[in-house]
C-alpha cells in the first residue's frame, strides 16, 4: 500500500461496496446485515454522513472478498 492508496481509501472502499452490491443484487442494508453491522452504518457511510472504524471496514471486507 502506498500513501496515495491511503489518501483514496474512502473512495476505493465505496467503489468496492457499490460493485459488490450491484454484482450480487443486494442493498447496502443487506450487506450490513451480512457483516453483522447496523444497516444505518453502511447507509450513512455511503452518504458521507459518517466514517467507519477499521473494524467495521474489515467486517465489510470479509463479506466482499467471499
């Protein structure tokens, strides 16, 4: 990972979430449920209302990489 990757972390994370949800025909809420998170966390993250902890991002990553 390079410094630029870290600077673009939010955009890349959101891109992966969108791609996963489109490819799997699921909502952000369904993704959150699969990751054991409250749906509002993902919805608000995708709307730029909140950030997510590294733990939450790792939970999403575990689902997305499957």
